C-alpha cells in the first residue's frame, strides 16, 4: 500500500507544477515590461514598472483584430468540418459491413505513418488548380479529413451497442437520423475531444498558412507572430504581447472543454 502522506510526494508535485507554470507566468509578466527592463541584469521575474502599452500598440497598430478574426474563422470552420467528416466515416467503418471495409480502414490508418511534409506539394498543386491559393477556404478545406480523427471516432462508435441501432432501424428510422439522434449524443466525449484537438491544431498551425497565404490581410495569428521578428531587431514587448493574446483563446477552450476532454481520453480505460 502506497502512503499518501509522504512529504516527498508533495515536493515532487510542487516541482512539476513550477516547471509547467513558470514559462507561461514568465511570458505574461515579461509582456508587461519595457524593452530595457526585459534585458536588465540581473533579470527579475516581476516587472518593476508594469505597463500595458505593448498590448495597446498590438491591438491598435498591428491589425491584430483582423489576424485574430482570420484565425478564428479558419480554426472553427476547419475543426467543425473535420469533426463532421470523422464522425460520418467513423460511423460507416464501425457499424456497416461492406466488401473491403477492413482494407479501407487499414489504408486510412496507414496514412498516419505518412509525414505531413510529403503531401504538402501534391495538396498545394491541387489547391492551385482549384484556385484556392491565398484564400481562407484553402486553409479550411485542405486539412479537413484526418486519419487520426477517423480512427478516434471509429474506435469510440464501435463500442455503442448495436441493439440501439437495430431497434431504431426496426422503427424505419433513416440512417441520418440514427446518426444524429443516437450516435452523436452517445459519442459526445469523443467528439468534444476531437473538436478541441482540431481547434488547437488549426489555431497553432503555421506551416500551411505560410505556404499558401501571401496577402497580409489574410494572415493568421501565427503568421503575424512570426513576422513580428524583424530582420535587424525584435520588439520584444510587442512580440510577447502577441504571444499572450494568441494563447488566451486556447486556454479558454481548454477550460470550457476540460471535462469533455478528460472523459473522452479516459473512455475505454476501465472495463466494467
């Protein structure tokens, strides 16, 4: 039996908390410092003369609102599109039997072993032929279907009792209604987890927007953050303030969906 009152246990927990909390706390406090105070020696964690001028400059001069809106549109629409496709594909692979279903599922799973960099050029050429380069639609549509999302939804939906679906089919319920009224409510933990992962991934994505977006008014937050680094110098207060503002939406999503995330990640971990 493991003793729960071991003092070293609390010391280890405190060390881990400090390791995880120190970087975001340092980021927030440094964004309230001036350029000179950031580079003073010896360094200090707390700002001596806190100021929010860098935030005011970011919101007023850097066109941050436009970049924030672009990232929001891309992240939300792309995440919902990805979840919709993953739910439908996962439902088909989990509850229908057709010729080649196992092979089809293995082909989707094999795509997990293909690095993203390998498919960038083919997808880029397809978007060019479709006229979707330098558009927000290109950012939304290209990564819509992901093998990891299909795998997650398939593995969750396969555990839904077939008797529920068969009872609905006996009552002549259409398949789309079975999906919306039975499968989706029962799979909400997995759907919430997948939605949160997609939102975070699309919000933090830099490589794909960097490849297809050339006009500044279509930049996302990550492109604006990368372009805050100048060729001959860096405005550190402005860079740190943009970093803090870019983190806040993801923090809000995690707080709002933390219960769904935990239930989705722990699903299937314990057996009755």
